């Protein structure tokens, strides 16, 4: 970690104590430094528990065609990642246009998303974005901040191994905490690069957000939108990132990386 970085969100007392007791920060793929008081394995355990809860509470889709389509897009992206996780995806029977990914490599896609993400490229834009949240350890930063506030840094740092209560608290936090705007912008940027490197056309990310905006204007609001920045802002930002993403897509195509998920 670089101790010259400051953690505005964490507050000074937490910052000082954290530096004293643990290696307390992580650097995201874009170079942003974040508070990190929980280990990767603890985050993965929280993610697994949260995912198990989702599976219990929600209806898992058994539609073979939809499952293989979603898995095809997910696998195309995850196989390009330098990641310790064994990524898995589950499709949930839910009309809201939503998706999520949890630490440990658990991805959830709602069937309602498939009405908005109209082809493999648009679906890859959403899945790439969600995977980016995990790879950038946004949840680790959020859970660290939240647990430090609730329990105190000393209690957190003192825990060796895995306390079931803390894992349970973390799992619940993963299910309810929305990401901040800065996390969303970063996930957009990283996700765009992921989809492009996996051979999906990054221009589809812009089309997707047009679809999302149209859907939310039509009465039923897309849940995915409620915790995310305004579509116009993110479309403009995505277009600015296109000069980097397009060459990555073209290079993938040239290498013969051309996913054909349907
Ligand atoms: Zn997001």
C-alpha cells in the first residue's frame, strides 16, 4: 500500500488504526487505493454465503437455453481474466432488468435483463460491469468501511481466521449495500475493457444504456438503474472510453476470439 494516499470515506481515526494493525488497503485495476480490512478469503466466504441466501430466497431458472446462453457470455469474459476465482453464474427468474456479482466469483443474472440486453454483446456489457466491481474489490472497501464503523478497527484486525458472525454481517451487507457513483464509473471503464478483450463489441455498452433508459421511461423502472448513474452521463463517459476499447475488441477478433452465444 501507499501510505501517502488518503481515505476520505474512512475517516482519520480508522485510517490511523488501520495502518497500524494490518495491510489495510488494496489498489483497484485503475490504480485507485481503497480501505481493505478483510482478507480475500473472508470476502469470498461472505460472497458465497450471500449467494447461497439468494439461491434459497429466489427462483433459479431451469430454462436450459437461457442458462447456456448466459453461461456462454460469462465464460467468454471470465476465461480472459487473471483471477483466483472459479467463476459461476446463476440465472434467477425475476422480471427486473438486473444482474450482480459477488466476491468469490458468484454472478447472478435476472431473466428480466434479457429483455433489455438484446444480444450477446449487450449482455456482456452488463456482466463485464458486474465482474469489474468484484475485480476492483469495491465490496471489500464497502464492507471494510461498514464493519469498521460497526465493530471498530481493532476488533476487525484482531480476528484471526473466520468469525461466523462477521462473515454473516458481511454477507448481509453484500446483499443490501448499493455501490457509490465512483465505483460505478470505474466498473463501467473496467467492464468495457473486459468485454472488448473477450471479443464482444464495446459499442454495445452504449446501446444497452439507451435500452435501459427507454425501459425506465416506460413506467416500470429498471432496478439496475436505481443504484447507478444517470444513463446520459454514463453513455457520454462510455463513448469517451471507446478509443481504448475498440482496438482491444479488434485485436481479439483478429486473434479469432469471436464469441457466438445465442
Ligand atoms: Zn454497478
